[in-house]
C-alpha cells in the first residue's frame, strides 16, 4: 500500500543573490524594498535585502519573482508571521 500524500510543490531558486523565483506561494502578506513576507506551502518565508521589488506575481499559479540584493531568507515559526505583518502595517500607517 502506498501512503504517500501528494503535497503541493514549493521551490526557491536564487541566482547570484539578485534574482529569486519562488513557487508554492499562497499569499503575499507584506512587502517593501527591504523585506518580503510570503505564505508558502512550506510555511511563512521572509526575504530581507536591499532594493527588493516584485518582478512577477501570479497567485493563481503560486509563483513570485523578486529582484534586488538578497541578504537573508528564513522560514518563520508558527506565530512569528502575524507579529511581522502587524509590524509592517504599523510602520506603514504610523
């Protein structure tokens, strides 16, 4: 008997720290020129860097392309993502 559960695919491809192609994206929680917060099939992913901008976005296919200088990629533990998105909107509407 085969008990493999088919999970949606999630991939991150980075080229020279300047270009990211991410699949399996469910939602873009927040973004600015220094930080992106994405909800992916693999959990919440934060991307930090300089001059970051979204080149392409298709939530229908779950694909996002980001350009800029990438300093850090990290998956957040449960609960950290909501704190971050509130912090972003807190800065935005201050």
